[in-house]
């Protein structure tokens, strides 16, 4: 309808149309945040520019969601794959002759395979664009036990780094989505390793304060604001 109205305008300025075309030429995948600003133009042309800007908003949001999905997929799948590789190496070194080590590796590989299956389902869920309704499945568990699992995995993946646990012997019971909590703990630990010096220590603390559980990951890197 807007295009039909444009055809009926007798005094359309060629300069204005050229300016609109020039603005559109500047917009690509790396500059989806640019918008068309044509102050003082004719009403029909301004309406067209507003429609194009609205379309660009939708395209930009879809593109950002896609980039978040790619980033999430690469980040989330990297750790379980590394854990499986670590336990496979454990099996190769000691599991052949040590029944306890063999069973530990088998159980861990099976658990990580299940976790990867859930991760793939969650990532596909995000890819469909429904990430405002992320499903959460709360269960009761001991947060210190989960922290211990994450710490052991990080020690196995990054054998040259020093990881220091900081929690007491008393359990800290919580009710939350265990898979998502484990994911965020892994992300924090991975970031601490990535953004701190090779000889820097990484602390994982779990405490209970005023009815809440607190998880703290601390490193000796440059820090963030």
C-alpha cells in the first residue's frame, strides 16, 4: 500500500530517494543496528522508512538470537565433551585393572552423555526462539555435592591449574534445576580459567546465608567491573 502511494506522489524528490537507497546500502549483517533517519521528508517516504526500520528491528533481534544460540552451543557442549574425553583417558590408563576407576568412569560418561542430550534439547529449544519460556525442573539436592562434581571435572580438564574448594562438611540442601545450576557453575569456572594467569588459583565457595545458598567463583585474574 505504501509503495502504491509512492507511485501517486507527483513531487517526489530524487535526492530523497537516493538518500534512502544510500542508507539501505550501508546496512548489512555487521551493521544491523543502523536505522534510516530522513527528517523533513514527505509523509509517504517517512512511513516507508519507519516500516523498514521496524523490519530491521525484527531482523536484528532474530540475528542476535541466532548468535546467542551458536555461542551457547559451543560453550555448553565443550565441557561435557572434555569430561567424557578425560574419563576415557582415565579408563585407558587405570580402568583396565582397577574396577573402581572403571566403574567411576563408566558412570561419569553415562551421566555426561545424558547431560549432553538435555543440553541439545535446550539449545534446540533456544533456537526455536522460545527462550523467554526456558523450562525449569526444580529438584531437591545438596549443592556441595554438585560443586564437588564440577570441581573434579575442572581438575580433570585443566590438570595444570589449581582449584580450591571452600565449603564445610554440612550439606546445603536446595531446590532448583540441577542441570541449569551445574551449567552456570561450569561457565563461571571456565571463565575463571580463561581470564586468569596460568599460575592463578580458582576458588569455588558454597555457603548458606539467611536462608539462601550462595555460590562464589573467584580467580586471580584482572577482574571485571
